[in-house]
């Protein structure tokens, strides 16, 4: 006898069994509908890119890229996000009409240390507009976020907005030396989490003197939207989204490629952090084409979105895609049961027949119960003779005898 | 200036730009609907499995598995198919109700030499029934294939059916020595392609003497369905599928794990080979649990399905998900254009607004044309004053001035 294999998967990876997978598909469908309602088109890029395509884009996090040599000895890498592949696509296919509005919903892989809510394989849901400087595009990104969240059933959420340009201007005003600007911005980003005292400490740890650190906080407190933010906020007010956004001058976001407005989505009553982030990145695409191509977009944190929806009871409870199980009373009645199954399916019901005529009725009903199918149909000799069938509601345990004609109606409109 | 990156992807991998991605999504949706109408539930497994989970299951093809060491020094492998992961899942989660009917639509990766129609990353669309010996399950697999093909618009197709058991019995009858049975079966599988003469040649090349080779062909010619095939065919006749299947005694299929009936799908007028295959594999799951778990399933060759649909004109021509583009006549009229966009979207139309108010109308219309949006709306000062808008059909170039109320109706029911 050969060794027995233990069935298991690598840490940080997940199986999605039907109940969970259905919920994820439900949310993905809503996202697609929302993106498409604004005219975004779908894009798919391969799981493997040349490693050099991804390298040098993600700052310190680059070490989390899954890289390996393929059989031809070339260094390849698993998709780390969908923004760099988008930049590559836009450069590779200059014929794409601009503005190029695309959404992309695919997994990404990062060799993180697995922990609660952080996985090595996770779904990314991005939408971006490439090819226009107009801040109307940034405004549309915010509109799409609001529309999507509403479609998902969220009510109380806020998009925090800041500008990378404004952050740099503020650091200049506070007289932070040029080589410390990025480090200081990273410290500021923690303001909400660690408070003013924490930030001052963090700033001095990063080599700013106390005076400059204090000045940074002062400048932050007095911060006002710069020109680009004023235009953006004006657009948002115009479309009635005043209540959904906040100016958050300490917001920085980690990724180094942002150049303009930046966004982060927070949902009230969900303590697990931001549900997504994005912003304008006008120089990333130039790495491939030497011609900068303006771009702005957003990425939903799908795993957190699901978690938040679960917490707020926004996910449907449906337990099974099958709406009804037709049992097989006996091998003699199989033909009639098959015919009935076909009829119900043709009436648009997801209909399952129990696949083993030799199994006892009781066990067949138990299967439907376990699987969460809401209805079962019993077609015994008596029913068969009268061209009827017994419909059993598996939740209430109610049964009624119905003509075959009326069965589908009863299941659809109980 | 840093080196310019050439935007490109590894050989055998593909980008799907919007037009192509939409067509793929269209077909995936149809497949899901078909699977769900029979009560199959969705499953998702991770892209990376431990290498040992996949090894020893695929025969000679095992060398095509993408394998590498992860950062913890464990050997991991990219999903090679969806059957072995299913076997792992069934063993790992014994609580899943049986029969477990699942479908799975995810990419798989194989380090093949790329050639026409053969890729290193390709979509697999599988459905399987695990946990019953009943041949009604095998019959249902065939029913699902027929129903799916009809939903996709195919008319003239055949499912070739044979039995692994019958093949072994036939080899015994032809007195093929036990150590040559598998090799001989592989030769027989080529009958349709290379004819009787070719098969005899192939058999002798594989070490059978001429007499035995001739006997093999003789046995093949006289082959009749064995008991399991007779039961299966009886079920298929019962549900009216007589015209859709053929007994094909030379059919063998490569994979070593099949144990009972095997299937292959052929579409008339598509010369590119089979559009999918499957069969019963009652021992694969036992590799994980030591308890054999009967199973039967089928895998659609998605890439060929798309190719065949293209050839037979079964794919929709829709060029864009956006149904209408609202142009922006001038920055002064932006607010009104935004309001109209919102109204149309609320009426259920995928509505795009041109995202840069500083761009000339002509260029905006050209964008809609390039992208394949069927309608554009023009809202100039005159229209604005009368609470109207001009609707332009971008295919016929027809224009009409309409009240805002009537716009959506006209786009929906032209």
C-alpha cells in the first residue's frame, strides 16, 4: 500500500466550499454590475508576468512577490496587484481607446505572514480610468465607490480624501528636509491610529528634530484642500455626494506610485480597517512607454468587504443553488421522476434529482436537508397514478399534494 | 533615465482585452447557469497546492506541472487541473453532503510548448458528482453536457462514450499480455485519426505481434456495450438523448485515473478536436483517504468551446458594456450632463459620461465610436433650455431630439 497523502493546503491559502463561494460570487456579481453601469469594461491579465515587469514598483513590499524560474530559465512572478499589469497592458496595446476605463477582478498573491484577515491568495477588485488628467475622472472613481457600496447594502460609510501633492507641499512648509519627506509622510499616515503624541514620537524616531515634528503637526492641523482637491470636492458636491467624503490631510497611503488625490474607504461599525484604497498615479505607465499616461483608480479590499457585509448581515442566506430536489421513490418510478425533473427545470427552477434510485427515500430527504435545498418532491405510486406529486417544504416540514402543473408555481411563489 | 521596460508577457500566456473578455464572461455565465440548473454548487480551490498533492496523478504529463519552492522551503505547485484538487477537498472536508455535486471554473497552468490553441494558462470548466456508484450520475453528466451545449447554441454535436472496463476486457479477449494493455489502449485511441492500418502499425511498434494486433482490431469491430454501458445507455434513452451519443469502443482518453465509463464531446463543423472529456474515476479520492469514493465528471475545453462558437457565429457581437455615452458640450453644461447621466443609469442603462469637459465634442463622439458604444447623447445649450437632448445612433448616424423622459425608452427599445 502506498503512503497515504494528508489532504491539506499551504498556509495563507483557502478553499471556498459552496456556501462561502456562493456568497463571494454574489458580491462579485454586484461589483461587476456597478462597474459596468458606469461604462467600465472587463480586463484579464495572466497570473504569471515576467519578474522584471513587477520589480521596482512596490517599494519595500517587493520582497513579498512570489518569484521563480520557469522551465526556460526565465524569472517569472505571480500577479502581485492589478495596477502594474494594467500599466503594462496600456503600454502594450496603444490602440485601446482613451480614456480606457477597465475593471479587473482576479486573485493576487503575496508571500505575507498569514494572520487573521490576511491571506497569501486574495481576490482583488479594481477599476481604473487611464488617459485623462481631468479631475472629473477622480470624481467618477468616488461616484463608483458610493454606488457600489449602496448596491451592496452599506449605509454608513465615508471616503477619506487627501492629495499627495498637498502632503509634499505641507512637508515643505514645515521645513522637513527633502530626504526625510517620504519617511515623515509614512509617520503622519498613522495619526488616526496613534494620535498626535505618537506621531511626534515616530517623527523624531525617523530623525526629525522636535521643533520640526511639532511644526509638521501644526501645518497638518491648519491644512486646507489645495487646488486639485477643491476642484474634486466641487465635482462631488455637484453630484450630491457631500455626505460621503471627508478631507483627511493626514491620509498618505503606502504605495509610492501615487501622484495626486488619494482615497481610502471606511465603513462605520466595521473596525477591521479600510475597505479599499486608491488614487491618481500619473507616472507609473511611463515606466513602460517613457510617455507618462495619467491614471486614477481604486481597489476594493474584497476579503474585508465580505467580512464587513457578514458583520452587518448584508449577505444573503441562501444555502443552496438547487431550489428543489426530486426524490426517486423506486426504480420503477425513475422514469416519471426524470420527466418531472425536466419539466421543473424547463420552468426555470434549478432542479436536482436524487442520483441513486436504490437509496431509501428517508436518506434522500436527509440529503436535501443537509445541502440546504428548500423543497423536495415525492412521487410515489399513488401520486403517479393521479398525475400529482407531494411537495415538501423542508424548513416548515409542511407537505401538500399538487398537480404537476401547480408544483413549479408553488415553489416560485410560496 | 532608467531603462525602459518592454511591455510583454511570457509565451503561452494571454491578456484578454475587453472585447475578448466579454465574450469569455458570456460563455462562463451560460455554463454556470447550466450547471446550477442541475443543482451543481460552486467550489474554488487555491492556485497553489503542495506539490505532493499533485504528483503521481497525471502519468507522463506530470513533468508539465509548474513547481517551485516557496519562501519557507516547501515545494508548491500551480493548479494543473481541477480533479485532483476536488479529490483533496472531498477527503479534507468529510462533512460535505454526498453525493457532492460541484462545478469549478478556474484557470489551470501547464508548462506546455505553446502552439496554436494550446496555452500555458487556460480556463477549466469542470463539473463532477462524488459519492455515488449509481450510473444515473454518469447519465446526468451527459444530460448536463447536452443542456449546456444547447444553451450555448450548438445543434450538431455528439458525445462519444466508452468504458475503461470494456477496454480492459477487450484486451484480455485479444490476448494482449498484461504489461502491454495500457500501451495498446493508447494506440487504439488513435483509431479515428490514423485508421486501422495506422493502429496495427502502432500496436506492433509497441511490441505486439502481428497476430495479436489483428485480433485487437477484430475484437474492437465486434465490440458491444458491456453491462455498465447498457444501463447508462438505457438511462440516456429514457430521457430522450438517443440522438446525442454514440458508442465508440476505440475511445480511451489519456488520463490514467478513469475506471468506468468515459466520454468525449465532438462538435460537427469544428475540426479542432474534442470540446471536452470526462468519465468515472472511482479510485482517485482513495489516494487521500484510503477509502475509495466513487466519482464521475466532465471538463469542458473552454478555449476550444470559444473557438468553435466563434467559427459557428454563436458569440454575441456586443462591442461595449456601456449602452450610451453622455457627451459634455461645455464645462458650463457639465452639471446638467452629470444629472442626465445619473437619470439614465437609474433607469438601468449602463451609462458613461465623457470624463474630460475640456475635450471637443467631435473627439468625444469618436471615443464612443472607437469603444463601440451604440448611442451618444448631446446636451447643448438649446437642448438644455427645452429640457431635451439629442440622441445619436452611432451605427446609423441618425439623430433625434427627445425629451429627457423619452431618452431611456428609445435606447432600450429602438
